[in-house]
């Protein structure tokens, strides 16, 4: 049974005339009559008394009319709700980020900002386990609307992509700090630079991690040279932190991830400030993204960051 058959039957019951009902349904009368006949065959009963003038419904037809009206009304309301849901899903901003930035920025900063701005944003939780190439591919293929990641000139996927379709906002500045387990609140178990005779065990990042080329580039240019022996590799800063905290070696970690641990003596710096590596936290999107909420979000975020910067300048002057 087709829904249009029900609509045809309702039109016929209202007009009591095959020709006028066919005009309302924008079909020829033969087509309309055939569809009413098919409806009756489907139901197994005669619904229309064709011997009266004007046409009337049989007792079965009158009962069926009530059901037809209810069914079509339910379907109309359901269609409206489904379209609303689809529209909301289309307008919702899909967001991707790493595990570390999810913990330090998304929950504490980006999500509250979106809630205040009345912008619907949805985190792709799978992204917290992605490698660097998966992040870039997801953005370029419109699998996510926004991508929050660390940036440094040594991070090739962004630096050498050569695609000017993307844009970014620098939302924060961060440092990667060399950390070690703490013997006591003031003493690190390991201290840079180490020596060739006794290299420091090193908790490195996996080759596909965004932060690995940053640290590698820094170490290649740093003088004095750090003497490190890799004992473990991880994708995520949280995992590197866990290994460092347990005393397995030195690792470079985002400052926001270790501030409390350093403050309360649960970890210690493995080197002075000269071993810190500055990075940016950038939010990326594509210029031609069709999501109508993206431009509203982008403008609101720029305004918010400008206001924050203005307040900082005012506070520094006072």
C-alpha cells in the first residue's frame, strides 16, 4: 500500500467526485480511479459506493477514512520531526581533537564557549585516538568541521600540505616541558643533557604522533646535545606522562598537562627553560565548509579572543 493511495482516498471522500479529486491530486482521472481500485483490492473490501450521486463511502469506507486520516497525519508530523532532526544534524559542528587537547581545552574551554554562544557542537570521540594523517584527512574530506591541534613549523601535515583552503585561529600558546619523576618535591630523577657514557632513558612519541617531529627537530638543533636512549614510544601525551611519572625516563609534555604535577612535586622538570619547546594550539577549518553554523562560530570565537586579549592588555597596564 502506498501513502498516496490514502491521500487519494481522503480527497475523494472530501470532494465526492472522481474528476475533482483527481485534479486536486494532480493526476489524470483514469490514473486516480486505478489507484482507488488498487487501494480497495489491497484492503479486500469496497470502500466507495459508485452507484450514488454524489459518490459516497461504504460503511467499511467510512471506517477506513478515519484510519487514513490518522495515518497520514502521523506521517506528516513524523516527517516534520525527521526533517528537524536532519537539519539539526546538518547544522551541528563536528569537532576533532587529540586526547590531550580534549582534556585540557575542549571540556574546560571550547564546549562552555559553544554553550554560551548557543552553538551545537559534537565531539568525534574516535578522533582522540587518531594519528596525525587521520586528523588532516578528516578535515580535508569534511569528516569534521573543526580540528584543534598543536602546531609548530616542524609538523609536516599542516606545514607542507600546500592547501590554502584551510584557515586557523591560534587559541593558545603552549610549551612542551621535559619532565622526570621526582625523587622529592625539588629533585628530578633524570636531568638533561645526560652524557654519552650514561644516556638518559627517553619516553618518545610514536612516529605518527603530531608532537614527535616537533621534539625531534628541537633536539637536532639543540646545543648542548641531549644524550637520550629511547626506551618507549607512545601516541598520546597522557601515556608519556604516565611512563615518566613512574620513573621510566624523561619525556616532553604539554605544560597544561603537567602544571599540577610539577606544582605539587609529583613530577619535576628534567631541564631548565632552555629545554622548553614553544608550540601553538590552533583551531582549523576549511574555507568552503557549507555548515551555516561554522561562520557564526568562527566570528564569535574571534570576537571572544579579541576581548580576552583586550582585557589582558588592560590588566597589564593597571
